């Protein structure tokens, strides 16, 4: 069981609370987590990654164990604390503007 945290605007869209859980059949990767999120919460399809290319949206960031892993390949295995459910996987909205 993987647990993850969504930014407020995505929690509002999905009508959920801050910390959520998904089960993975595959190894723990960013792609597997996002696939599971989009399966469980279809209203989030296209908000975290593009429908067609499956690339991360520019103003979305992924954090695992305090590290920004947004630019890692989506099939890179996540750290053990994430895979074992000891640490949350964070999906964050980047702050932009001036």
C-alpha cells in the first residue's frame, strides 16, 4: 500500500482528504502510482500528467523522501520507504509568478 499527498486544488477536484492510499500491482514507480491514482480517481486524469504523452504537467512536482524526483524517468524505482508505505509520496503544485 502506497500513501500519497495531493495539493489542495486536486484534493478539492477529487473530493478527498489530504492523505490517500493506493495499492500497486507493479513495482513502486512514479508511473505506477499515477496510473493507480488515475484509475481510482478518474476525475484527476490529465491534471497530473498529459493525456496523450503521459508527461508530467510543467507545474507539478513529485517528492519522495524529501527529494524532488520530478525529472527522474517515470519508471525509476522509488525509494524503499515509499514502496513499503513508511513515507508518503508527495505530488505538489509548483509555485510560479512574480
